[in-house]
């Protein structure tokens, strides 16, 4: 079958098979180092993408689900101010995820802040479950997320929450 | 306030590494745990794909063993399910995977040996006994003799990136990219199988991640497979395990059974210990001797005992190779001795704290029958600080009172709290001592940029940041002008394994020495200036267990952990509420980074307590779908304090401390909460519930 969707703002017209996983289809459409078909079971988070602003594991999403949606990978997201806020906050809080999960964690934080502009620690911990890599301690990550939330709110609403 | 730290240079990821004309390779694996007359049946493959078996390797004149008794591919016999038998090489990795799974095998199945606690003599891979004092005499005179058997489970390392290797050529050299804690072992292994001088091979380390000491020797096997395939196909070859393959078939933490028989007086003071330690190392493990030695050395934990007899075995079984995790064998020992103290407390009856206080190791004690300890051991200070932080005495008494008043536990939720003490030795690792050698070269160039070259690979960005900060402080330079060269292992350097934190602090000290040497020459000589430093272990502080010479705890870092847990008696779920940790690890180079590493290590160590155990005998592909690390919703509150000594200028390793103290602390707190002695770890909700029901 043929499906149409936008990928990082560009229109795509792709021939797929019904059993194709979205991650493999996306990989063929360009150079996306952030997309790693690693666990293929929706666990590790190395294939996370935004589909219509919802964070999904592209390894367990059938490719046909992408029909008429807008997909954003880390490569597309990295050009946004939201991403810059998060990267800056991670550095500020000395939270350095390993290179293998870094991009997934940035997307995970972005999705949380989009849903909850100033998340509580319990909500942050719940969100950490999305990426299973244990390289970074939760205290530094929580601090980074709080800093990112403050920067984002300041930029978007001209105010900080604290 | 968290200080800003500049992110350090990162190493490449194998996943994203690619070279022109590169082919992929997938390992063909045994589908049975034990078989003879095993053969891969040749089959027609699509154009561009090729099968490589041991026969092809022999025909081309290459070696099939990369170390004595360690085959690259099983030849004729399978020793465990998933053992490599050959490779499928081709342009598309997914097709290679499909072809490898479809390969036909012919073999005669045999009954696998999964038993290990009572074992046949043919299963013994390594055996060691150690006696000092007069245990037999002490047992005769003892007021009380108690015995307990304590078990530790098998755990996966949960690597950040799955295992793999990329073999290619750069000029006239074969270059192998792989994430190894021991690059010179990889180089020697590849040179052995290719039958070329080691000088013709260079190893470039990729990002190791939180390997927890799981990348000590297995990367050598994968690197040899990639290098052989590259030679046979005359093209660069990349092997990258799938996550499922990595979970099912890479090495795990060894399983252990420790039987402790103790002779004590009426106060619980140890008079003698008689210990039998059995480590199940799976099909094979070149580190069996090290595992046994490290576990034996740590068996008395933080306690002193005048007479001891230890009998330790590394036993082979038909499961995946089982090896090191975290503290290389020490964690089994610490858990066993602390669990035994809990047992003594129950039977004497006394509190665990009372038994610990009469046995605690102090300066002047003579442990292992060696000379009296010259090292100041800060356990008293650590305990006092921990009691203050955790409000230990009040909580302990309260939970005991609640248990007495409400033995049926109408509330449904019970709590427990415990303090355990431990240490991380900087005892040298491998024999011969040359294997513990590290070198560092620092070079200040004409543009006033400093490059640090060490072949030891850092396991985390925190370690790299620590090395840069050390150089920056010694030379008063900005960190942005300091660069770490990517570790390359070639003929010029020989190195030992970089373990979780021991090697990292050794390299840090070498950087200090090299920078000091460079500083002396800085304004006397013209640039560039190069200074080198190499490991130099003074004989006085090293410890030789066989001859009992030296100081066993010189250079050790000390730690105490208090943990409070809550157990839901309806579900059996044990939830760690709070962890307090007090550490004396000398000078802490970057406190924030150290805290961050420790917190991550605490969570990994908690996985050994309540995480999912890996059952190598029965594990299936379905298990892989449900394997998880502990949920962030179970993360406890963590408070860590450093007991710094102003006089201390030396930094010591601390990454293993959570593995030494968290499992026993969890176990002790659980024992108080439920009033039972499960004598094993890990314990999931269902295990605890079962024991409560049995009660």
C-alpha cells in the first residue's frame, strides 16, 4: 500500500507492506542516527519519534499508522527552541545521559513538558520509565527537567514558574 | 547547587559507525544446551551472502581459539544454548538475521549439566582453599555454632549499547572498533587468531556505557569473529547483536552459593568461620580465578575473625558464560556474611548492630592472619553519621515494637531499617602484575592545549570529566583547552582491564603524576612538553593473599549504607523508601559527578535486590519481552555524604561501594520487616509472599 505523511516537515509518499515496522520505513527515508531499531519491543526508547505530537515507539508501531500524520524525529526536533532549552538544562544540571540514550531522553523530556508545563517529581519519575537506560541518576535528570521547564515557560509565557 | 561541568569528549557508538563497502554479520547459534557431532548444514544462500564456519577458518590457516580453551566458534560440540557456531555475512543485517535463524543444524542432543551446588569433579574450572588460624580448635571451644546457606541470582548487565565489533583496515593495519574494558586483551586475541604480530592490530574503543564490568572479555570473542570474517571476505565487517541476542546470549553475573558455618561466643564474637563458596560460571569463563579470589578476599566483609577456612569453587554448567558484575565477586561475599550476621542475631538473640560492633574491623586488627592493619578504618565514624542521618536507633526500635505489638500485622504494611558496612578494595586485579599496568601521557603543545593520552577506556562521561578536571586543577588550565585522545590500543601500550571504578582512579592518579612532572618542566623547556606516568605499585601496600604479605586494605575506600524499606504483606512487594550512604573515598575530584554516579550505581545495585533474575536454564525469547530494570516509581530517596579527611590528597574508587553494601542492607532491612530469613537475593514480591504464606 502507499501512504502519505510528513516527516520533519517534508511531505513523504511511501510504498509499504502491511507488516512493516515504522522504524524501518523511516530509516529508509533519510539519515536518522537517532532511530535505532534496538529492542523492537517498546522498551529501550531508542526509536522514539513524535507522531502528531504524541511520543511513540516507532519499533512497535505499524508503518500504516503513519498515514496522514506528521512525524518528527530527534533530527527534526533538534532545530527547535524547546530542544535547545532541554540540552542547555541537561548541561546546567550536570546530567549527562550516555550517547546511546541521549536523544531518546531529550524527546522524552520534551513530551513531558508539552503535556505538563511544570511537572512534579512523581510525574517526572513516571516519565523516566519510557527510556530504560540506567546511565543517568534520577536526581540530576529531575533537576534538568525542572530547569528546562522553567526556561521553556519563561520563553513561551514570559514568566518562570518559580 | 550543582556546579556547571563541561561535557567531555564522547566516544563513537558502534551502532552509528559505518565504513565504505562494509558488510554485516550475524552469529549462527546453537539451539541446544549440550550436543555432540554438531554441524552447520551448508545451504544455498542468496547472492552476496556467505556462511563462515570453523571449517573455513581452518582451511584458510587461521586460529580457532583466541585464548586457551576459549573457542571462537564451537567446533563439533555445543556447551550452551546460543553458543556461536558460525557467521552469516552479507550486505543487509536484517536478512543476515533471518538467514542465521533459518540455518539447519545437525547434532546429537545430550543431557545438559545444569546442577552446580552439588557438582561432579569434571565441572570444576577452578578451586582454591585458604586456611589461617586454627578453625577446628575454635569450633570445638565455641559457645555456639551456626550454619546458613546464602544464594545470589544471575543478572543481566543491561548494556546501553548491545555487544558488537567492527573490523576494517586503516593503511596497513587491521583496526577493530569495539566497546571493551580491556582493549589489549582484544588486540592480543585478534592477533592470535589471525596469526599476525600484535603490532599489526589496532583496537579503537567505542562508547562503553554503564557496562557494570560485563565487557571484560566477551568483546574479544566478538572482535575475533569480526576480524576473521573481514579477512575471509576481504571487506570490513560489522557484527552488532540485536537487543534480544544481547539479553539471551552475552555473559551475566555469576550465580553463587555461600555456606557459612560460624563459631561464636555468647556475645556473637566470631571465633572461626568455615566457608564453602560455589560460583556457577556457566559454560566457560576466563575470569573464574579472579572471581574466586575477589570473593574469597571479601568473605569476612567488614569484620575480623581470628580463624578461617575457605573452600571456593568455580563450577562449569551448560548455560551462557557467567562472570563479573559490579564488584567482581565481592558482592556475593558481602551479602553472605551480612545475612549470616542477621541469622546470628535471630538465634542468639541480639540485634544485628550488637553483633557487628563486637566483630567490626579496626586498625590494629589482624585479618587474614596478616600483619596488624596499619590503615585507619573509619567504620565507627561512618556508623555514627549514618545513625544520625537516618534516625536509625529510633526507627529500629519503633519497627521492633510494632512487630511485637501487632505480630499479625493488621496494618498490612511493615517496615524495616538496617545499616551495613563495606569497602571497595584497590587490590590489584590480574596476575601477573604487568596486567595491572596503566600508562598516561600528557602533552602540552605550542598552542597551550593539553592532550591526555591513555589507552584505558573510561566507562562513563563522569570518569572522563574527572580526568580532565584533575589535569585542569594541577596545571591551572581551562578545561576547554584539555583534550582526551580516543583510546587506541596498539603495539606501544599494554594495559590491564578498566573495571567499573578501580582502573579509573588509578588513571586519575597517573594524570596527577604526569601533570606534576609537566608542571616542573613547564617554564624551563620549550613547548611541546610531554610527560608520562606509569602504574607503580609499592610492594609495601600491595597484598599477596597466598603469602599473607602486605596490607589488605591499603588504598581501600570505606562506606556505610542505611536503608529503610516497606513491605506490603498482601502483595509481598518490598519497596526501598530511603537510602543513606556515608563514604570515605579520600579526595573527591568532582563531588557532583561522584554523587550522580553513586546514585545511578545505587539503582543498579537495587536491581540485584528486587530486579528480575535471569534464569539461564529456562530463559526463552519470550522472557526477553518482559525484561525490565526496576521501575522509576520504586526509586528510593537517596542521601549521600562524603567523609573527607583534610589530610587526604589521594582519590579512591567508589563506584563499587553500592554493590558491596546495598544488597546486604536491603536484605537486613527486609529481615527486620518480615521477621523471616529468605537467605537469597533477589526477592520479588511473589517470593516474599510465598515465604510469608509458608510461615
